[in-house]
């Protein structure tokens, strides 16, 4: 089951990356950010099951920065009223 979770995480991350490169979504879009949060979060779980500590750190930091970006965008929306 954990491999399925890892594959879903990888697909989310790569899809967000590809859509951004193809200019279908921007790095500030909610879809891009949420795909990064979910993808990195699932990847952390998968790396944890493998005890792959460098990848736990990598994906954890990735998820953390994506959450930070989401919070900053939400704060900006609240501040501007949009």
C-alpha cells in the first residue's frame, strides 16, 4: 500500500511541475500549491516507510515551503479583500 501512496505523491509533484512548465498553472495558483503540499506530504510518508532519511528531509522541507506559500497567499487575499 505504501508504494501506491508514494506513486500518487510523485505523480502530484510531477504533474504540478509539468503544468507549470507548460504555463497551464502558475506557481502562485492554489492548484499548484495544493498539489505540492499533498505530493510532498505523501512522499514524506513513503520515504518514512523506507527509512530514507535524506528524502524525508527533502520532501518535508518541500511540503513546509508549500504550506508557507499557501499561508502567505491566503494572508495577502485577506489583507487585500480579494
